[in-house]
C-alpha cells in the first residue's frame, strides 16, 4: 500500500509488464528479488489477481496467497471508495481494460 509520501514500505523497486495472457511484476523487497505472474479477472464488482505465483528468492519470504490476498483487498477497497463496480476486465499489451459502472 502506498503511504502518504508514496512509499511502498519494504518494496524497493517495481516493474509491471502487462500482456494479453499474463501480468508480470518484477520487484525487490528486503534485499531480495522476485517475479510475480498472474492473470486479472473481474469478480464480485472488483478485479482480482488469480492463479499467481512469486518466483525467485523473494518467493521464500512472501507466500503467494498472502501477496494476492493483500493486493486484492487493496484493489477492492480503492474501487469501492471511488464508487466503481467492475463488470469486466481484459488484459491487453501494456494495458488492462475495465468496464465499470458507478
């Protein structure tokens, strides 16, 4: 979660690549690197990371389920606070297209 100063807490660096079949997040935290790969889908009015896995040394420190659960909770809270309900989500090269209603 970003704090007021824009800090990602223990996460030092993040690079996100979006393709039609996978979202790839290269990150480092606690001095370790990892790559998280997942798909995004619409569910219950929000988007969720699904079938994700965290590889590399960071995968030994952060369990896949905890990373997905925390990210999904933050996404749902942000969309809800903004008054949006997601009807569909489609991954494209470099983008995620959402159909939303208020």
